[in-house]
C-alpha cells in the first residue's frame, strides 16, 4: 500500500517545489467522496478479524469486495465527467486502473490472482491463508487475464513492499497526477488553461461542478 502512495507523495513534493499549495488540494471538491469512505470501511471490516474468518464472509465476501471496486470506479468516472477541460484525464487514468482490476477480479471468482513467484520475490514466501477471507488467490494455469493480475513485485527499497498489478499502477499514477494538478498554480496561455487546481476550474468556462 505504501508503495502505491509513493507517486502521490512525490507529486506533493514536486508541486510544493513549484509553488503549489496544500490549501488548494484540500479545498478542491471531490464528487461523491462519502461513497469512497464507505467502500474503504467495508473493505477494512471485511478483511480483518473477526469477520474474515466467518463462513459467510468467505463465501460472499469476494463479491462484496468487487462491489466496492465498482463503487470506486463510479466515483472516479463521476469526477472525470464533472472536471473541466483537461482536468479530467487523471480521473480517467485512475478509472482505467480500477476497471482493469475489477475485470480481473470478476473473471477469477472474486479474487485477484497473485503470482507465487512475485510473492516470493517480495516477501520470501506466499502469505495466502486458505482458511481466511483474503482478496488474493494463488495464480493457476486456468487464471483469466493473468498479465493483469498481481504479478509485479515492488522494489526492495520501498517500505512494506507488495505485489501489484498494472491496474494498481494506473490508479496510483492517476491519483498522483490529480494531486499534483490540484496543487500547482494556475498557468494561463491565452484563453486556454493549464493546470488542474481549484482556481483553474473556477476560471474555466463551462465547468460542471458536483451536485452533491
């Protein structure tokens, strides 16, 4: 998880070096943000004791997890639609990442397949526990879309390294790009605006703001 946040941390530092402001980031409106909090809360409860050891959770939990991914996808697409001009592309990149992950999960029984070789490279062994609900499952010969599964071990220098997917990388890149754009100062070029900050969106004609 920390490895996927690294691009966002780098984006914050880069934006601050360029005169960006955390205030701009914190005042930028995100549509449907409560739905994201609910989705993360459901995942937190689902994959931790005592719920993750219960029979009903093992049976239906994977599909509940998939539903949270679809909620997150809906939030990303909603923000991409409401963003003005070029400001929507980071949301779209993140949405593609979540969509790829959701597709792989849906086609593999509600779990994200994980390459054993990648797990060994990251941790020295696979940590999948078959008697508890987990969001990953061992990759098998019949795994669907294996190249989009968790097959990429993060570098050894990252703290709490993990095994990630292409979708994870796109999600991390999209969020980092949005954070950077929300923090950087507005740069105008004629009547076109470069930058994704709140000031940019306020200045750009035709901006469609969140209704909720």
